[in-house]
C-alpha cells in the first residue's frame, strides 16, 4: 500500500464533515505536498475526530510543522 493510499484511508473519519474536508483536501493537494507537509498531515491524523475538527475549524490552536498545512486545509 502506498503512502498516499494509507493517508487516504486514514482520512476517512467517523465525523462526516471531517471526512469530507480531509478527503477533499488530500485529493486536491496530494501531488503538491512537500515531504514535511506529508509528515504534518500524518501527525494530524493521529488526533481523535473531535479534537481534529476543533483544530481545523480554528477552535483549538496547535503547532504542527510550520503551520502552513493547517492554514491550507482551512482555506480549502
């Protein structure tokens, strides 16, 4: 299984809104993500759904890598 396929599978979440945001983001940006952003994305996927949704919606701030990945997800 390729790294992309693993990330795509892990992007499928129990929270429908999160599933839509993450799957859409990954499909749109997968070819343009830097190796650092891929690592940051994998780190984000470790969060439980509720916490990850709060991070993406800006209710909770965290620092992952240089922060550009979260900004990119939020802009999508």
